């Protein structure tokens, strides 16, 4: 039988990850996520005839990998979803939050989110699960807790999908277990940082800590805008490891997510550090705490990471007008976000005043850089094709050139809708 891959999302774009693997009778879909246009409207992946789809396997709980799953639970549909137990529980939190923030722009409702969770089967790393004529295994991808490399084997050989992947050890995550992939004919790989290498992680952590300390010791407050899932916990762990001697506040969904993570210690690299942060740092419970937190010298870690709303915007407005304070960004700042405009124009938007607080950005990325992506390609035995997804076209082209130069592997940069035969 003829097997193929079909790119339903994530072709020449970051996010909206969705890759179909199958034959003319049946298929499975790896990830089913969303991304957002300039006006913040969600884009959903292409759809496949529902009765062909025997199940979804998801790499991790970021919305750009799971945000569209409930579409296959509408009406009488009851499609099975597979992923790690940590991914299952965090996915529920993410989908609920997505509905709360963007409900009117989403083609499903609460009942479909509920059904997604009911149909979600948790599978462990290294276990083999059969879905129709295919066998699926997951391995730690090093990106966020629960994140997985997905390997799909059929009579036509094996496809490995990186999901989002990181080979650098962080406080939260052990590096991706690429050696467990073994043989694969085709690798579908993210290419978010196909053009760039990240600086040494230890150096970044030390520099971040020293600068935070410097600002606070001279009487200022540091705002660290950070995504509630993973980046907040990473920053809190860095501060906890060094026994930061001033108050640390954290605000947003990060409390709930931290508690979930502490329930799955086996998915964390240094669970004791996160527990220490949870025990010693202060969670902002409501407006009373919020009004107080920014008046103290110390650190506030708050969502959203790109200042697109959330408590970080409130703190930003309070802290940005004094040169004693600092705004330390720790996430990539996507185009058309307030964080990006801040970096480019030195102000929050066209109406606000110029920023007086100190502004810096630190690279706490949870994605592999260029050399690491090449290392992944080289580590797989019997590889014939590398399919680059989840990257901007310039990142993908640049990475493709490097892979072609250094290996004999064929490289494909597919568009959405493109089929690749196996
Ligand atoms: Zn992603
Ligand atoms: Zn991700």
C-alpha cells in the first residue's frame, strides 16, 4: 500500500503544526495546532475527511500544537488523541484558557474540549502503541514538560517527527533523547531557529541573575514578562537555585501550571528547584497583592511573555516610567507584538511615552539552534529525507542549505497541502 505524509499546517510558517501520516484507507495526524494572524485571529490547519483519521498524536501542550484538536470532537465525532500524561493535563488548561480569551473566534466550544480530554489516551515514553496499521512511540523532546518526539512505524518504514525540540539542558528539562529514535526513513523537523545558534545557556543564566541583582540592589524592581507554561517556571528555578535574597512574585496561570508540573516530577530535570521556588516565592492572588507587588524592590514574573495582555501589561505601565526599574524579556518577541515594538521603537505603542526603565532581552529559548538541528539529522540512522516545518521560509532555506552541504539527505520545504510519498 502507498503511504504518504501530508502537511496540514506548519508548512513555511511557525505554529499551526499538523502532519498527516497514512495510506489511502486510513491515517493519523501528528499535532493539530493553531497560529495567529496580525489581528490576533486564530488560523486553523487544513482538514481531512474525518472517517479516514484514526487518531491524533500530539507532541506537546503548546496551543500551536493542540489548539485545533477539539474540531475532531464536534457532533458524533470521537477521534482518539494520544500523548504523554503531562501533555494531556496541560492541554486541558491551555484549551480552556484559549476558549476564555478567544471563544468567539473558535469553531468549537466547551463540550468539545471536554470530549477531547475524555478521548485522550496517555502513553509513556518508550512504550509502543498501535493505531490502525501503524505503531507509535514517544521520546522526551526536551522542549517543555511532557514534550515528545513522535516515531511512527508502518510497513513502509519509519517517520520521526521532532515536534518542538531542544538539545540544551535547562532547569526544567533534560535534553531531547535523540539517540532513542534509532532508524527512520523520513524526519519531519521543526526549524524555528534554522538560521541561528543560541548563546551558551550557563552564561545567559549567570548574566540574567547578575543583572537582576544589580537592578534590585540599587532599589529597583524587575519585571520579567514570561509565558505561564514553562518559561515562568524556568526563570523562577534560576532565581531559586541561586537563593535570590529579595522578594519574588509571580502572576498569571503559572501557579496552576507549576502545581501540575510538581505532580509529574519525572518529566522535570530539577524538580527540587521548582519546588523550592514554589515554596519560597509569592504567588499574586488578586488585585490587593498586585497593587503591592510592584511597589517593593524585587522581581515580578508575569504573563504574557510578549506583553500581549495579562498582568505583565499592568506591571509594565507601573514600572516603565522609572529608570530605577528594568524590563527583562526572556522570550522570543514575535512580529506585531507589543514586546517587539518595545524593542524596535523603545515604546509600548504609538501613543505611549518613551520607556525609561532599563530594557534587555535574554535568550532562554526552548528550541534547538541551527547546529543542534543539524546534529539531529546526523544522529538518525538510514535517513533519506528531511522535511522542514514550523519555521519561517528564510530559516528553512538556510537550514536546508546546511543539511545538504553536510549530509547526503534530501531536504524538502513543503507548503501546506503538499503530499510527500513514503
Ligand atoms: Zn511550536
Ligand atoms: Zn512549543
